[in-house]
C-alpha cells in the first residue's frame, strides 16, 4: 500500500532533537551519476503538494561545466568547485571542496544511516544564500540512497522560514507554518533506477530549471548586513505524485549527508562558503508516515568534519552578475559592493566575490565583474 504524504505537522508537543537514536553513521560508497527523465512544477494546495504543470522531458544538465557567471553555486554543500562533486568513478565519495580558513581540507565523504534506514521526507534549513532576494533556482545538485524497485520521483520545495531549535522553549520551528517562496517547487522523475533491485547510491545535477520559476527565499531573516537570503527547503523522496498528493518511497531511502557547517546556536563554525546548514533537521522517521511530528526534529552535530553535517543538496540561482547587490539595477553601488567584498578580510564576505567559483578571489574574478559591468545583462 502506498503511503500518501500529507505533509502535516502535529503541533503543541515539546520537541527534543535527540528523541530517537538514529542508526550509526556510515560512509557511503561512490554514487552513480544520473539525470531525471522528466521534470514538473509542484505547488502547495490545501496543505499538500500537487503537480502544477505537465511533465516535461529533461534534456539538460549532466556533469558539464556550469556557467560560472550566471549559474553560480550560492547554497553549496559541495564547496564552490562543483566540478569536483563527482569523483573519477562518477560518485560523490571523494569530492574535494574549498579549503576552509582553519586550513583543513574537506575530504568530501558522504554519510548515511545504513541501508535499512528510511527517511523519505525531510525539512532542512539553508542560510546565508549569497543571492539576491527571490533569485530564480536554475540548478540542483544532490545525492541520495535508494533501495526500491518502483519509480523514483524526488520533490524539492523552498520555504521562507529558517528551521531552528529553540533551546529556551524546547521546541523546533513548526514547518507546517512555513510559507512558499512564491515560486513553488519541482518534481524530478527518474523512473526505475538502475542496479540490482534499484539498490544504490545516486548523485544528480539537474540544470536548466529556471523556466519552472522556483524562487529562493526572499529576505534575510537574521539581520545579516550582507542581506543574504535565509530559509528552508523540503526534500521528499517518493514513488510518485498525483492528485492525491505525494506517495512516499515504500522502502529504505534517505538523503546523503554532508552539507556545510555554519555559525549557529549549537556551536558550529562558519567556514567561509556562501551558504550553510544549522544543526537541526526534520526527518520523517518516527514513524515514517508523511507527518513531520515534533519528536522528529534532530540535532545533526555528530562530531565529524564538517560539523554539523546536513543534507547533501546544493542550490544554484540565476543572477545578473553585474547586479552585485541584487536590487535590479547595474550602477556604481554594485561596483562598490563588489570591491568591498573583493577586498574584505572576512572569508564569508569575500566568498561572494568568487564569481567563477574556483575557491579563489583574484584578478580573474575582478576581470569577470568588470567585463559584465561594461555590458550588463537586462
């Protein structure tokens, strides 16, 4: 029997981020890189997610080079060098990210909770997206584990509110109250996945989603002087979506884990990349029933590097690169903003000036900005 995901949340009970002990973390084997067969827009109607467009064949993406100026990785669980996300074996185990300020190189190992664990429905935060308000999502990069024989349909839906645990009240933010960014979400249909009984580790980089109209969170929620957008997203691994809603995957499946560390109330350390997770995440695993309950909010500090870890998902947003401050105009304020970021001694601020995404802020980035500024996009 299919499980219909109602995407509700029981309110009023206290939330403990360690309510249920998860299986031990394991490092995942290299993942197969695959593309979806088709994509469709998703909307939230009367508390449930439904298709908001016809399925469109997917023809783009893959692991080719992204456009470093227009399609830059602003919420980035792979480090800013996305070309290193898959290793030579077309997997995500051995990716190398940027070198954080403290000097240690991220080893890129992806983690998961073992092949028997089932978590098809999760809400994760995304903070300090170095993107203009309501930027259009054009690319999603993510890894997941799948042990099912039927169709695999993955849904992503960005949300305005930041997910966090309140240690004073002892509760997590209620994702049932989170609002749509205004652009809906996306469903990605992979059909029946290859491999023995569909059992395996998968990585996908889906580009060219701008036409669907998914939007990033609109405004900064934490008073960040850089005006970075903060919000959350829901990630659902399903066997399909129809008029009844989303049918959760019926067997073991889960997002891969890596994510970015960040400055948060649980003691994480921001590593200078443009986006990060805090330590909290909702996981629909106690029980797996399509309802995100208060006892399903967890602390993802596991004492490994990076810490906390998060869901293995990266978001890229279209932007006009010369409109550096994202106000819709290309003018002297943008030049000043870029130069201030370029010359900043704060790695978190300077990262925004890494326009070509190579982990270095140098003359190449300056030349790119100046060229775009002279011939700005509309």
